């Protein structure tokens, strides 16, 4: 998958590290020091690279409570600054997610920096997140991407990796649409990959759910939460990508800095699982 976006593909199942960017200007917890935001973000990005991840994604997870469906210009500007620094420092495939569901803004950052992908919420089918009601946004997002990347080569097109029945949400209003059908619809609406998650941050989905989705679509299937050294073998056989955040951090908590020993265990377990199946 990441061979197609110009990265160094090392594994059949790619490992993507999440850089949880410290609180940004405008957020309640912002420390009024962008230099510290950059320093901490780069510190974690370097640990991910040194431990052997295949790609990175930046996310404004410290900006709690999250705005719904859009963010102000200061958030976009700050994420662009962080993204540029990490892209230059690591030379790894890089993506961006802006919470909560600020997918147009994430696309803007990705286009400006020529990033490889965005992770999006609410791509197809409405749902209730902890921020409120999220309307499906695939039509606006895909059209905007077409407008902003007209004339771009396939290599330069920003990929859309879409969460389906995402974590921290109620999907009661779409209970009659199962996970596989949701994934199929996301593919039909031109997502470049689908992401399967557990119920909340650090909670893994059921391996059978990942297998079901992978069998239902031809685009890549990624696991978006709960990956650990202990369970990675359950997902590596069916997923094209694994997004790791919480497990990679000290004490397994997303808000902490990366722990190289935990990451090394994860990378070793993933490689061993893939080698055993080759």
C-alpha cells in the first residue's frame, strides 16, 4: 500500500505510528508555546522512525473537547507547521487527521504539504459522536479533493482512509447496516482505504470484524485502535495497515510520549507474525 504512495514499504502489513500533537492554539489546554509543540511532536516522530514504523500520522488529540465537523484557521495553521517539520525530519509517508471530523481542513493541510493520506470520520452514513451529530461528508470531501489536486499524478493524490462505524460513537441509527456493507459503501464512494476500530481509544476491534471487512472490499483495510504486541498476530494476516498510538506510549496511555521499548516489542512481534506466514 505505501509503495504506491512513494514510501519505503517494508512489510506486507504496514505499521503507522500516531503522533498525538500537543494542544494547539485555540484549544483549552494550549500552553502558548508552539516551539514546545514542535519539539515534542518531533521527539515522538523520531522514536517511531528509529523503531521501524512504515509511516506516520499526525493528530490533534490533545485539543479536547473537540469541535465538531470543522476547526478554526489557527488549528489548520498549527497542524501545517507541525506536518512540515515532521515530513522534513523523517522523510516517511505522512498523513493527517483533524478532530473531530474536520476532514476538509485535514485535506487542506495534506494538499499544502503534499502529504500521502488523510484519516477521516463520518465519510459515509451519519452517526452520533461524543461531540454530537456527524453527517456523512464523502460527496463534499471527494469533490474538494478533485478540485485541489487537478492535474496531480496518481502518486501525488491524497489518499482518503475512512473510519467505518468509528470508535467513541453510537451507530444505532445505522444499526441495520452492518460493518461489511458500510465498508463496501465507503469503497463505492471512492475511499482509498477503510479503518476498523474498537469501541474507544486503545480498544481493539474483533479480529473477525477485520477479516469480514477485508473480504468485503478491494481497497486496503486498516486497524485503527487497540494494536499491541500481544494481539498484533491476530490482525496482521488480514489487515493491510495497523495504526498504533496508545500502545506505543509510556504505560500504554495515548497522552504520554513514545516508549521505544514498547515499540520495539510491537515491531518484533509484527515482523515475527508476518514471517511465520510467508
